[in-house]
């Protein structure tokens, strides 16, 4: 049987990536029924991580933010600033991928999606395309995210990689203008495939609590994030809101949530959801809330897919772009937004009758993108 190799962050503790990979794999199985789907985790993990005793230190995280800011400046100036752990991963990635491709000789390699077209993944993308060329395997990029800030060097590397004759199809969920200005191939502007999550997972029916989806962003000040969450929790308590903090599964996000709960003098068992450890647990958690306020993009996409009103705290342009595409930008806010306005939005968003009016159109676009990809795969000799 012919095979399709699906590359993604299958076993990331940020479970939105796992949701995405599982949906793409299921759709490929449906529309390429004569092909066997093979998983390949981009970070070479074999399973989802177990709970670990991680302690959040706000002073150290503020230093991480400063370091991240310096790294971004270095990258824009075309100086390397890779994390050493990621550098050490590259050689092992190439060896393992070469071995897998040699053994199974896939008809196609599919990048499942997520924020792939960025500095973190460019080396592995280059390695993948080089191996694909050696074995005459076609490569597909499905609804990938593209960094909105790139160095000239990164633009050149992306252009050289994606212009390969073996890159057969490129679709992006965000950053279309940026990528289309770099790469001269046809690029489709689509939506993240996780928008189809309600078609593939069990959705909870209980709708009592308001979910506050917390994450720690290394691109914003740790102090600013702590102040934001403490103020939100304090005002929510005053207003008598029945809320609960949750995360998308990230161990660091969960540790940050614990820190916020503790320093806000709240009871963890009452105000913090258990950390989801599998994609289906994340979907069930999110769909069990009446409304969510969240930072992670995939929590917002899963909510939108499942009739859960969602207010975004935008920490990256990709979040804003999703809200523009769904025509809900008024419910996309920033970390420095008015907390009182944010809390008022919990009520107003539940009364919004046009919140989901574009959903079926958007879901159709996501499904159509997969079908177009499968049609191309089926024509490969």
C-alpha cells in the first residue's frame, strides 16, 4: 500500500498541535483511502509528556523575555540565535527522517500545519525538502502559519526551500501576504484545519463556568502578563463570575497558572482545571465552558468550531488574523486592554447573534483545502 508521511508536532504538550495533526491525518485517511498514513513528530517525541513538577519563577521568565527580544533583533540583523537544544536536534532529525523515507518510500510528505514557516522550523523544512528531492517525493504544506517578522536571510531560505520542484502545494492560514511576496509559486490562503474539531471529537455538554485560557508568552513581559491575570482574577471575583483557569496542555503554561492562582490567594482545586494530556481531553475541556477568554490560538479555534463564544487576548498577529477571518475582531483584545471592558465582553459576546455566521463557510474552505491536496496526491505517479 502507498503511504503518506504526515509531519507535525504530533506529541507537543501544546495539545492544539496534536488536535491539528489528528484531524489532518483522519481527513487524509478519508480522502486518500488507498494510502496508509504514517506519523512523524517534528521534534522526535514518541508520546505526550507526563506531568512534571515545574516551578514558575517570574524573575527568570522576565530574563527569558529580554533574551527573546535580543534574539529577535539578532535574527532581523541576520545573526544566528538558535536555542542550542534545537541545534542539537537537527542532525538527529535528518538521520531519522532519511531512514523513514528510505524504508517506506512515501508518495507524499504532508506538513500538517501550525506555525511552521518561521525561524524555529526552517532548518528542518530544508532538510525535509532535500531528502524528498533525493527520493523524488512530493511535499505539501497544509494551512501553515507564516511568521510576520522575518530577516532577509530567513526570507531567502524559505524562498529557496519552497521553490523546489518537489514542493507541490502550499496553503497558509496566516501570513499570506508575507509569504506570497517571497515565493512566486501559487499559494492558497485558507484556515487552520483545527476548525473541523467538532466533527472529530466528543464535545462536552456542561456549560456553567467561564474558562480563562492562560499561556506564558516569551514575547511579552512576564511582569505584564502576571499583572494582567491577577487583575482579571481579582475583578472576576468581585463580580461573582464562576471562572476557572485552564491551559492547552503546556507544562509551562500550567505552572504559570499555578503561580497566578497561588499569588492571587485562590484555591487551586476550585480555580484551576487539570492539565489536559491528550488532544481529546483538550477539546472536551474547552467545549465544557460557557465562554472562554484565551490566548492560545487553537483553544480559540476549537471554541469557535464548537459554538463556544471566545474572547481572544492577542499575543501574536496569527490570533488577530483568525479573528479578522471570522469577522469577530471586536472580541480580539490585547494584554493592556481594560479589564472592566474585558469582563463586560463576557456578557455581550453571549448575546452576539452573528458570532458564528461565517463558520460553515470557513469549515468548508478548510475541508476543500484538504480535498484539493488529496486530489493532487492521488495523481502522483
